[in-house]
C-alpha cells in the first residue's frame, strides 16, 4: 500500500476499524498449507501476506480479490483456480 501513497497502511487499518474487512485466518491453524504455497511460488518471491490471502481464498472458496499486486494474475488457489482482481 505504500506504493500507492504514504498513508496507505494507515488507511487500510482505518477500514478494518470500520469493519470494512475481517482478517479470517489464524496462521497457527494453517502453517502446513501456507508453507506449501511459499514453496510453490518461491520463484515469484511470494510474500507471507500473499500466501495467507491465497489460503483465505481456498478456505472461503472466493476468487475475488482487491489488490494492486499483479502477481495475483499468476497465483492460483485450490490448485488451479485463478483470482478475479477487483
């Protein structure tokens, strides 16, 4: 978000306080699956945050994602399903 503007991270947190989104993943419950994603996309240098978003898509069976990250055009969830960037 800093690439969009210096206040980007703070604005994301403000939206969370307004309940505009919910973080629905406890990494402690998904270490194995997230680690698998980190290995799968190591050449793309996937971040931990991106791997967690991919895992959330798998858990909620939701392809829609709001992102500025073009890597989500490469990433797949549930093995071969593509994301729908908003």
